[in-house]
């Protein structure tokens, strides 16, 4: 492992960026990471009666502050909680395997209590009733959306995001684990707000959405991944602007559409959209790391993960920015292992350098350790005389400054 030593990747090499919550935290918007996300002091996005955008305190919304109180009663001190752990638990118990575990019959539950016996000490309230789990999961998704959408309350650009996007060549890819929309927003702002501003964002909308009208007259049954010409933009864990129809019998139930991407910003999207096929109120598509069921419901997500795999497989440089590589994210670890095993064959040249960009040296070392667990042993070995494959950068600015110098001669 070396520090601050970025190597060039030649004129045709591709870069695959991998963005985690640390990236959005380092941005101008200072969005929270999973640790410390849940707090009674959080600012959230709102619109007023004349559709002006504002940022308000979460305490102004009784439904959301009530949710935070229940989460504290169920999981402990809010400041000690990890958003993804809480989300995964609520998801698993309200929609996953644990759905069958809690069966509270309101008319008979009192019979289980022994008269005169205190079942919970009075200074510590009992965990909320299990039947509230599904409602709390839905409220948690709303809270995540409103927290991360505070970026929309301003029209300012983020210089750090702009620098990163300016350094991209068409063949480079971005894979993000973040639910926020700061990348798409920057693309859209730079295009004057009328288009998505980037072909990768257009393509993403196509790959998660309904089959296009052309599909009916001239269907293509087979999809050929061609990452060598144009890179991908993939949001592996969903997005605050993604919606789908909640009704299982509706044809739109298996597809996702962004409320932000191609529509003019005329009114607040979160509450007012309806499914065009059945009038249901759409639900947000945010995927907890444990949720394998999402791939059954949204088969097209597999196409997006396939693109991410190919982008990683052929890239000459991987750059992890603010990614923690949480050990619980098994899908992500499998993706990295599968892509890096390809380097052992003859078909792709393999990655030349893996850059780990995080908030300080100790965070970089931790991520480097976790990353090496996801790579096959043959890839981890460094042949004698060659340079180490992993380079670390203790801030995004450090990396971008090097990239602007080293990559300046890369053709468009
Ligand atoms: Zn519907």
C-alpha cells in the first residue's frame, strides 16, 4: 500500500468510481453517513403551501419525531445507531423472513398479562408493538428521503462533485451506494436543468424503467453489455427519487421510475405522484443491503448490477471514495470478488491500481483491509519488483488534485 501515488492508466483505460456515504458527507451538503444518521437534531426538506423549498427541523413533523422516539425505545440511544442496521431489521421483520413471527391479536393480548404484575419497568417503556414495524419501515424511508433531499433546497453547485464529474471521460463509470441524488443533480444543473445532462443517467433510467414503446414494435430480447464505449451510472442500493407501484398485481410493480430525472421541477414529487396504471400512491425504492427479495421484484436491477460488474471487470483503476465496505453488504463483496477474479484470465488486462479515498489514514487502512478480504488471494499478491496495487488518499481533494494532474492527457 502506498500513499498519494496515483499512476496514469494510458489513453484508453477506464476508471470505475465507487461512491459511499463518506463522499456525500465530504460534499458541500454534508449529508450524514449511516452512523449518526438518526438524530432528533436533523434538518429535513419540505415545501410550503406555495411550493417554496425549505429546510426545517425534524421535530416539526410529529410523525417523524414519533418514529425516532419509537426507534430509540426499540434499538437504544439514537446516536449509537447505524441506519442500515435499523433499516435491515425493520425490513426483515416487516417484509422479510420475520414477517410471520409477530402475531398480536389486539382482542386477546391482554390475557397474556398477569394481573398485578409489572411486565416492564415504568422508567423504561416496552418496545413498540410488533404490528407497527411495517408502518415504521415506511416512515423510515420517508425520513431518509426528506433528510437527503435537503440538497434540493439550494441551487448552488458543489465544487467537489463538479470537480469529480469534470474529470470523467465518457468511458468511465460511477457506481454509488448512496441514496442521495447529488451526482444527478450536478449533471442536471450543468445542463441548465432541462435534460439529465449525462448519457449515463439517461441510460440508468432506461434500464430500471418500463420497457420503452419501441420494445412493443421491435423487441430486443437479448441485451449486449458494451462498457468499452460508454461507462455506466449504477445506484446499487436505490435512490430517494425512485418510485414503484406498491400493488403486486399492477404491471408497474416490477419497474422503477425516477421522479426527478426527466421531469421539470414543477411540484413536490414525494407525495403527489400516482401510479399511471392503477392510481396507487407509489413507494420509494431504497434497498437495504440484506434485501435479496428486491431482485425478484425488480428483475431489471440485475441488469444494473450486471453493468456494474462489467464496469469493474474492465476498469484499469478502481477508486473507492468514502466507501466503508461494511462486512454485512454481501452483495457488494460478491460483486468485487467476481469482477476481480476476471483479472486472472486473459480476456481483460486487470486493474492497474486501486485507490482508496477516505477521511484519514486510519479509515483508509480499515477499508483496504476489508477490500483485500473481497479479492482472491492471487490478486492480493504483489509480484516482487512491481508496485503495490493499492494507493490511499486521506481526502477527496488529495485524490482530485492528483487526478487532475495525472489524468489531464487522457483523451475525451
Ligand atoms: Zn400500479
